[in-house]
């Protein structure tokens, strides 16, 4: 009986070892442009005017790896759920542990809705990051500028002799 218990224990440990992905320490965040054409601080949401969107993937080692990103429309009006908007991949050179992806919409602005980024490392799903893209924000009154409007002059009537 002890023998069966030991074998069951060893097999369960082995299965747990296989079930763990070596990409479990991958960090993923999305960001807006920092003003210098690079990823800024991590954010949780975007406006339709936030172009481009950055995705930063930090790997747990510098060994060469192929990192693939799928940008997925989860809940976007007029788009079938789980549609890949675009995909891209990059193979690291064995001296880097960070990959920066950027995405831009074809029409100049994003379509509002729910999105997700799926990251694969060497063919295995390493993680996902969901986020919303919402319509334009209303500017606070202090930042709104107004211009004076002048009344238009009335057209002149021609005088008849």
C-alpha cells in the first residue's frame, strides 16, 4: 500500500512539474505614449485617441525566445467577439529580456470597446491583459478655450434709381 502511495505522489509531482510553464514569470503591461515616442507608465484603460498603444513584455531570462502578441477585440460593436485585430511577433537575441510592441488603428482612432492582449512565449500562452478603450474624454472647463464670435455684417441692398 505504501508503494502505491509513493508512486502516486511521484506521478503527481511529475505532472505538476509538466503543468507549470517556464513563462510563468512573464510580466505584461499596456501603456500610453510618454511623449517621447516610448511606452509610459502602465495604465488600465485608453481613450480612442490614445495612439499608439504600447504593450511591454518582460521575460524572466535573457535566453533567446519568440514572443508573439495577439491584439483581440473582446466586446467591440460591429466586430465578432474574440476577433484578432492584429498579431505580431519578435525573437529576442539572447541579450534582452524585454519586448515592446506598439499598435495603431488603421483609421486614425480606435473603436471603443473591450480589448485583450494575449502574449505567447515560444508558442505557449504566457499571459493576457484586458483593457477598455472608451470614447473621448470631456475636457474640464478650466482647459476649454472659447473664441469670441462677431455678428456677421448684413448684406447691402442695392439702391434703385
